[in-house]
């Protein structure tokens, strides 16, 4: 394996036996030769561990680690893996336990990351195909056309963790941040901290994974009027503001990891949350804090006007 770049896949599991075989098979079928898997199980009781151990015994692309999770939920399960010093690899990807990856999912991400300067921070993410419990097509996740940046990341997560691949420089940054703080979700945090540090965010408009939607999902699909209404309810009932409290605290703990532009945007957002309605709107505009669509931008400004940031 000398001289060949390895992708490390961080897989968080909990009672995922129903779909885990298909997920792992799709990782094994990736058209890259060297893939290490880090599977952190959070106390499964349904046969998940047996599946992981069987795959560990026959894994031929690298090393397959099975470790005990912290049993504090999926966010902490991912954070603990992201904070581990022992995770190697030139690239690091995240995996759910119930999706299906296209064979070129990782190789395409690596190709796009390699277009960025080697020492620069870079994160690949993208759109997904949505499938039901039985694998039937259910459409696509939203297509986001605006350039990803910290002004967007501070108020919106645009891609699932199951699409994210980081280059080594970006993962080193994420690793350091995870030693300091927790967060709302690992995918949103990666978008925030990498973009806030001046890194490159590569958003792929072409889906390269099938993202399974079912009753056991912790994070579900992000499309359609039902989903839009849920997001509006999150604004109206203060959940968005609660998430922002967590995010701002986490970003403050990592302030020195941000670049100057990121620190200014963070301060502008904090000011928008404390000011009166007109001052809040002005601060959002001045610091180019925005969501990805005009409708969601209106919702953001309404949240600011009514003190729901």
C-alpha cells in the first residue's frame, strides 16, 4: 500500500442490522483500492456488532476497526471518532449505516479534492438520491446553487454527513476542534469550521449516494412542502435559535481556528442575534449571512425581525 492514498471511512452504528450489510457492501465496491473503516458501535442489541465483526474478518482493502461508542447518541459517536488521533488516511469520509453508495462515490470526491492545493483546507459534499425503506426512489435532496461559504454555513447545513469527504488538512482542523467542543451535528459542524477557516467547499450537484429514508432515521429527507413547514416551525418555535446557541458556543471555543473573515462573520451573526429588528437585518446583510434560496432567506430575515435567531 506504500505510496497509495487511503480513505478512512468513519461509520457510526446503532441497531442498524436491517440495512448495514448493503451499506458495507457498497463501501467494499468502491473503485478505490485502499479504504480503512472505523466502525464505532453505540451499544447495538440487534446483531449489528456481529455484522461488523464478520466484515472485519473478510475486509481486504485495508484495516477494519470495530470500536465501542460512547453511548451518548450519534452526534457524540461521530465526535469521538473525529477526535481520535489514530485515524489515518489522506482523506476521511463519514458513513451512515443504511445508505447505498455509488461505486465512484469516493473516487470522484478524491478527484475533486485533489484539484485543491495539497496543504489547503478542502471539503467535498453533495446532493443525494432519496430512497425508501425497500429501496424505491423517492426523489432528490434539494439542489443548492449559491456558492457555499461561511456566511451560509453559520445559518444552514447544506449536505448530509454521508456525502462529506475531507482532505487531510481539513480533517486535522476538524480533529482539533473536536477536542474542544461538541455541536449540533457533525455534518453542519464540518461545513461551519472548514468554511470559517477559509477552506474550499466543493458542492457536487450530481447525487452519488442513495440516502435511505425510514422510521429509524435520526435525520430525514430535506425536500417538499412538509419538510419546508418543519423548517418554518423550527424557526417559529425557537429550535433554530437553540441550535444557534450551541453553534455559536462551539465556534467561540474554536475562534482561533477561524480566519479573519470568519471571525468577522461570527461577530456579525452574534450582533444580529442581540440587536433590535432593524439592526439585526442590517447586520445579516452587511456580513452576507444567508441561506440558499430566496424563500429561506425571507424566513431567516423574519426570524431576525422577530427575535428568533
